[in-house]
């Protein structure tokens, strides 16, 4: 009896340990990995700075399979042409035979005034292959005047990108139909700021204007509710249906979420790989003919 009870308690605490709920503190959950002078990590706030000398990057300590990761970001204001701010999750990238998985938000800066809005770029890599870009014109709010929520939700059914709680994109799991989906590789959270004036602004025509440096992206209140990867057994554990993100409510978007998503996409989606006939020469990736909600 006693042994069974101890075993039972041990099991409970194991389950509890592997469920990470992280609130607010960048200081205890992330570290700077590039541009040490340009990362300012202060409890629940981060400043990532791009100046003439360097950009900056942070990464999370935790590795996880599935979860909810929410970042509040205030993007570089004013002339941010060719400045790219990223927030993404990724598994480890190998230089040889890269087979990494990655879920991306990238914010491509712009000139000011007129129609010079930021571009929100999204992508997903599975087994080292991306090429699934979708871009939005960020004209339904000002991403530089205040903090906005950018959320990655990843469960065994789908990957969901949201802005301020509004879903903008879904990539469903059609693995049973031979379409790759991230399931086994643990990921971490990353964020960075860098100069991409060879391509990012108006196709590379507009360069970074260093008169405006330093370019600063501000972060507030990072939240993560994920299934922690601690050792290989975690792969099985995180794919076990007893986890919260397997619940029926997370299987599919609600009608209200779907309506909002469609409305945002109808108005602001400016590039969708699934409609780029020229690029794929009519041979679209298989997920393009599947419903994504
Ligand atoms: C910047 O604004 C122009 C419109 O002036 C637009 O064509 C472009 O897609 C915007 N975004 C980027 C990143 O260049
Ligand atoms: C950079 O911005 C300054 C100030 O607005 C302007 O005078 C200059 O022409 C800009 N440089 C480039 C390369 O656009």
C-alpha cells in the first residue's frame, strides 16, 4: 500500500513538473545569445536593440513539445525600414541535414507615412522545410504605439498564430495524409532584432537609415504554458491525450474565431504561398487544398 501511494504521488508530481506555466519573467526564463550590449533583460521586460554595431537575440531556457506561448511586443517606432524583429519557436537547427521545426512571426519594418505599414510575416518549417509564408499588412492597429499580444498555440491538432487574441492563421495536422506536422522535436522560444536591408523592405529597395538608430523593440510579460521536454520520454508524455491541449475545445476554431480570422485575412492578407501560382508552377504543396481551421 505504502509503496503504491508513494509511487502514485511521484507520478502526480512528475506530471505536474512537466507542465510548465511561466508568467512574466524574462530574467529567469531567457538569456541573451547575440549582441550582449544590445539585450536588456529586466524581470518581465526586455529591450532588443539594433544599432550600427549589432543586433540582438534572446532564447528561452525551456524546451517543450506543444503549448501556448504569448509575447507582448511594442515594435520599433518611426522609420524602421529594413529592421526585422522576430519572435518564433524552433527546434535545434543542425548545419548538416537540417530537419528542424519552426513556427514564425517576423515583423518587417517600413518607412513612415502613406501606405508604409509594417508587414507581418508568418511561416512554419517542418523537418527543415519552410516555404509556407503568409504575410499581412499591419494596418488594423499601430504595432509601435503600444504592446500587442502575439501568440503561438501548438497542439497535436494544429498550429495557430494570433494577434491580440484574434486568430490570423492556422496550419492543421494532416500528418495522416502524408503532410508533415511538428510532433516529436522539442522547441524553444526565440526573439531577435536585426538588419535585413538586402531583402526586407520593399524587396530590398529601401535600406536601413542609420540616422534613426538605435532601433528598439520592447517586450513585456512573456507567458508560456507548455509541455516541458526534459528527456526522451517527454516525447511520449507530451503526445499523451491526458494533456490539457488535447481537450475537445482545442481541436478546432470556434465559429466566432473563424469569422474573425476570415475577416482579418480578407482585408489584410497580402501574400499567401498557397495562391502563388508562379512560384509553384501549379503544383501547390498538398496542405493548400485542405481546410485550415
Ligand atoms: C512597406 O510599404 C510599402 C508601401 O509603401 C509596401 O509595398 C510594403 O509591402 C511594406 N512593407 C515592407 C516590409 O516593405
Ligand atoms: C535618412 O534620414 C534622414 C533624415 O530624415 C534623411 O535626411 C536621409 O536622406 C535619409 N537617408 C537615406 C539613405 O534615405
